C-alpha cells in the first residue's frame, strides 16, 4: 500500500477507483499571430463573443445551483467578463497576437497581479486561469476543461479544482475529492463539506496516481491509500453502515447532560434556507447577504433587497436568523462599492469599512432588513463584518437603532476585536466568531495556500485563545451576551466540542454537518467539554491539540468522523 498524507477537510471513509481531472487546455504557441485574412477587429469580436459565451454558460449553471456552489459560479462568471482581462487581451490582438494567445497572456498577467496581492485576491488568481482556459476552449471550438464523465461512481483526483468545476460536482457520481494542492478553506474544501463528500487536500503526489487505481480515502484523518488492504476495506464498510446515523438531525443540539447548544445553518439565500430548515437547523447563524448582490453593476433597490432577505426569514418563522451585512471587498468585489485597485484588499476597505468610503449603501441595506423583518415572523439579528474597535461597534449599533433593528451585533474575525471583546460587547447585543478569517489574520497565513495548511487551522492554540478571550469579554460586568461561531470550525465535530467547552453559545455550519456535530455533542457532558477545551489550549501545536482531543473522543473513530 502507498500512502499519501494530506489535510482532511470533510469526513468519511470510502474506497473507489481514481479518475484524474483531464489535462488542462494547452497553451497557444508563444508568438502566435492572427491567422491570414483575419483582422484585429474580427479577432477582438471573436474574443468578446467567447468571453460572453463562457459568462452565459457559467451563469446558466449557477441558476441550477444553490448555496456556496451558486456563489462560486456567479463570481467566476463575473471574471469571464472582467474589464482588465478583456482589455488586456484586446490590446495584444491590436498588436497582431491571435485571440487565443492574447487572452492567454492577459490571463497570466492578471493572475500574477492578483497572486502578488496576496490574501483573498490570491484566490481570484485561480478563477482567472480557469476562465482563460474556458475562453480558449470556446475560441477553439473544443470542450471546456471539466470533471470527467463516468458511467460509474469514482474518486476524483486533481492537482486542484477550479471553482466552477467544484461547484457543479455530482455527489451521486463522485465518491470523494482528493487534491494535491489547495488548503483547508479552499473552494474544494468548502464545497466538499456542503455536499457531504469525503475530501482530502494538500496530498502531495496524488496527481500521479493512475486512472483506475483503487484507493481508500479517509477524509477525517486526511489520508489517501492506494491498493487498500482488508482492514481498510472493513473501515470503509463500517463507515457506510454508520453514515446513515449521521443523515438526520433531531432538531435540538445538546450535550449529554442537557446543556443546550443550538445548531444553526450558514446560508446564502432563500433556497439554502429552505434546505437547511428541512435538515432540522434550529435557525440561521450566518446569512451571507453579499450573495444577493453578485452580478450587479448597480446597488439593488431597498425593495429588491427586502424581498431577498424575506425569503430567508420566511423559512424560519419564530426562530433566530443572524444576518451579516455586506461583506464586500477582497474576494467579493462589487462595482458600486469596492475599489479593485487596492494594494492589499484583505486588509483594505471591506465589510463594515465600505461605509467609510461609500456612505449610504449600509444605511439602505439596514432599511431593507428592517422592512423584511417587519413583514416576517423570524427573530432577526444583524451583525457587521470586519469590526475592529468598540467605536465602530457603537456606531453600527446606532445605525441599527436608527433603522429600527433591535438586535445589533458584530463579527469577531479581526484579532483586535477578540482582544477587546469586553469593550466591544458593551456596545452591541451579541458576537459571532468568523473562524476562517480570524485564523488567517491571527496566523498571517493565506487560507487558500496548500503549503500553509498546517498554519491555517482553527485548531491553532492561539486561535482558540482568541475564542476564549471573546467569550470572557462577553461575560464581563455580568452581561453574559451570546457568542456564536459561524466559521467552518463549527462543522468539525471534535472542534465543536472544544468550542462548547470554551463557552460558545451557538454553532453555525453548512446544514449537512448538523447531524454529525449533534451526534458527537450528545456523547459529552458540559464539564467534559470544558476539560477538552483546557486540553486543547495547553497543546504546543495545532496538530497535538487536535490529536489530544480526538483521543478523548472515541465516538469520532466509531462514526468515521
């Protein structure tokens, strides 16, 4: 047996045969010129038509997708018509380059620029290369790169997956995902979790495994094993038998001694909310409102926004729905709100900060939220992303009050917010920890980079300490204000136990993770969770923190989590 260690990002133990992603579209020859008889105007027109065709195809696929997949497809569709990309190619065509070579070189330039910016913008570099290949394929009249077709289920292996490919995976055909690159918060990881597919990323060497090779994938342990033996076959069979136990959530998150930990869902729109409600979510812990704004060149009207928000609120009558105001900027640029020329967008004008440079958009969003809340029966809470100071928290609370919103809160994703949680939570009613960004900022590690995957994990003791400090701040002066977690950390059943032990009051996650987290929480008392939290905090590294906690939770191995 040959082992390929990686980073487990979605649990499950399966055996299947490998299908490698097809080789990418080949690069047009360097110096390739316009074909004889073809004018620059004709080539530019063909280029723009191909760009539009790719955009339309991705948008059509987005119309049939939901949640994270829909958002990824819409964002990639936007990139297909990116002004910088197309104008750069048109200039090269005017100098005599073929349309294919022009878009290839322009894509390289834009991708390199985004990569050098780092942070969230580095993630967009992958989108550009994906779009570039699709436009070249359209110009050549050949199929675009994509997931291989197969009459039988298979394990998909690739160097990395383009966002548009990951977003349209068919879980009835793909048994598991394995990539040589990527990180724990990459598109591949997030989509795999939302689909409930076992997945391992950053497994160096897997892209050399031959098609048809049988492999064992353990999405919890983060391992891939070629030519599995009988013990691994038994493990896969055991997982298949127990997986059914994790398919349903009873609708109440509690520890073994009855301590309630409401389990909520992360959603991006009405369809997501309806699906989460069917899976038993006790409410919404993160409604990502920027998904309602994608593919817009202008700000939606208050009435348009209110209708989009109400579709989520109506899925949870009488239950809590926590809405995050626009988290625009960085990897979610909006033409009417953000500046694409920022040198470091991850640290730039994003989230709440956009109100400094484009005042009025946030006020109108709050007006729309209040309008929708007044027309529904949901218990609507509203939080601002990228809050760094108590002064910002107080200002946001005042804006909410002016709009008639009763429960204002903040996202804790900037380390300064965790360190000053006591003063920040004097100003608002609650906080929610965005562990994805909190980890990235605390560890100074781009969450999309495979080589930094071991740094970029919420198991880092430093990150757990920031969570603990936030909870301590929420309890100061007898306030005891709610602190939830809405980052991907909440979907890890072992980490969910630790977060509960640290005093987090609610956990919000992709709806498919609800049953697994609930099943594990029910096996520990609150005092046991608190002891496990202390154990994780005392660990010298993230690897040991995770290993020590998992050792104390044998149910994880029994359930293959």
